[in-house]
């Protein structure tokens, strides 16, 4: 069974304090790994897709990386507006296209 | 270009009543997904539909739950004889085409069901 595990469950940072969120996964074959951001009371918003080990994607203060077993979402010099829950999801090879989501990491950035 | 529209945003039902949740996908999108979110469980897949077809319903309980995506009109998730355990946020997402998909699903704001 495909598994997606995110850590930590919650993270508190001071503004400007860089850190990383982890998404470890087990899957028979990876078609794609995705990162989403979810604000309270809102639906998830797509950030990145990574397809193969070694790939990196960047958007403003966020950078996502991928290895054969895990993905990291690096947050550089975060601001309070980066506070949100970050969700990792994957799509396994074969079958219908149905992303499987992790439970997320709740990030709070204090000013 | 309007995003994914879900209604109602909030729905309160008593045990035993029916709940109907509606989702209008983004214009041009032919794939619809329903997910349920509980604070302790994260987003759980329920059902994947294309126009007039259920592609995968492996995440949807066999009893009381049904979904449709008719040729005309929104997708509907129907929960019959609701129980307190059905209380959750239900999210709909859409995508344009499986073959063109980059992994991006466009989510609605969700429908929050409370069962009294």
C-alpha cells in the first residue's frame, strides 16, 4: 500500500528562521510527488510537482527537492504569511490518477 | 475564470437526514475528485468521476454514500441517513485531463457538514 508520512506534524518558526519540512514515502513506482499549501478554512492550493529523484523546484521562499525515499520543502527566511498547512501527495504508477495525501505539517511563523 | 465552486459551504443536518453537496468544476475540466478531511486524518480520497462515469470509488463507503457527475450540471456527493461520524469537511477538486495532468488539482473551498 502506498504511504505518505509527513514530519513534523507542527512547526513554529520565528520570522527569518529557515527550516525544512519532510515527506517520506513508500510506493511501488512514483509517477509524481506534489506539494500543496492549505490555509485555514480553505481548499489546498497547488505548489509543485516533482517527477524524479534529484529534481528541484522553487517558488519565492520555497524550494522542493526529491530523493528516492523522501521529499523536502525548504523554507528560506519565512514570513508570517507563509503560515499554513503544507500537504505532500503522491501519485503511484499504474491505475487511475488519484493523489494520496499525507496528513500535513502545520507551520506557524511568528513575527 | 471562476474556480471550483462548492455549495453549500456549511451544512447542518440531524442524524438520519440526507446531505447533498454540490461541486461545479472549473470551466473546461472534465475530471472531478471528492475528498473528505478530518483534523486527525488529513485528506482522504473518496471518489473520482468523469462526466457520466465513476472512474474509481474505492475510497467511498459502500452504504449511504453515492456520487454522480451528470452530462449537464454539477457533481453531487450524496450522503443518506447521516450519522455524527459523517461530520467533516468535504472537498471537491477538478482537473482538465488525465493525460495532460501535471499533478495539479484545483480545489474548491470545501463544504463543512455538521451532524447533530
